[in-house]
C-alpha cells in the first residue's frame, strides 16, 4: 500500500517540480501547446489502463498463484492493453490530421505517443496482484525522475518544446520497459501458458464497468485544459495553470 502511495504521489510531484521551469522557459503559448497535447494523451492513457489495476490485480490475487495461471492472466491483460494501444495511437494520428486544434500540436501528439506505449507496458496491476509493488515503484520513479534533470539541461528556450515532449514521453516509455524487466525477474511469468482469444475479449468486458466509473471521475478532474484548448487559443491553456496555482 505504501509503495502504491509513493507511485501515485510521484505522478503529481514530478510534474509539479518541472511545471514552473517549463512555464518560464517555454512561455505561455508553447507551454499551452504541450499542456493541451498532454491532456489528450492522458485521456488515452486512461483508456489503455481500462480499469485493469482493479480487475487484473484481483484476478491474480484470488488465483491459485501457479505460474501458468498468473502467466495466462498477465498475457491476456497485456494483449488486451496492446489492442487498446493500437486503437489509441490510430485515433491520435487521425485527430492530429483531421481536427484543426489538434493539427497545430500534431508533432507533440506524435512524440507523446511514446507515453501511450509506456502506459501499455506498465503493469501496475501485476505487481499489485503478486504483492511486489516496490519493484514497479522503483523502476517508475527512477525513469520518470530522470525527466527532472533532463528537462533542466536540454529545455532552454521555446524552440525546445519538442525536446520537452520527448523527455516526457521517453521517460514514460523507459519506465514501462524497466517494469517489464522486473516482471521477468519475479519468475511468476512463463511463456508456456494457454488461453483463448475469446478470453482477451472477456478481460475487456469484465473491466468495462470499472473503466466507465474511473473515466467519469477523471474527465471531471482533467478536462479543464482540454476544453480550454478546444474553445480558445493554446496560450490560454498555458496561462490557466498559473492562475490555478
């Protein structure tokens, strides 16, 4: 429980450390662009997670704890997340070319798609189920924590906005890759496991009610930058957090 608290806390603390610097260096317009792009990507990260942190972790916790059963749950969930990832990336690229407000931030959306891959790879639910949250917490904080010095070193002016996005997306991707390595090190997951394609669909169906409940709350708390970007100039998105803070 403590490791989960630290993991969730880092999601707020790391951006909070970087935020004042990015606003000052990038300026309101460029920060507004990356803020709008980030809000779009966060929606799709929620879509990829799809409530698995509750349903898949519970499935592992109540299982017989055999390697074959845990492996089947792991691969079913990861394949379900991979399907959601493909849908998400397809939609991001479609929106970036078809919607005017998104067309402006097209390069940022494409770069930040790395964060979607990171969301797919990060199996918080697995470590919750096997009660080894310290592993994923360490990998996540180490990788995402790198974004702090990297941002201070490489983001020096408004033209570095793509670098800022690459750091944000890249560290999320690295966190996902490292966490998969830790999955391998637990020795719970083996490649020789059996399940049907229909079970992947069942995994998605089982998590749908949880996803609907979580997305409703998240939309309420995360929508302000997105709505502001849709109805006004991106510079207003950049100014908004300073007034809010």
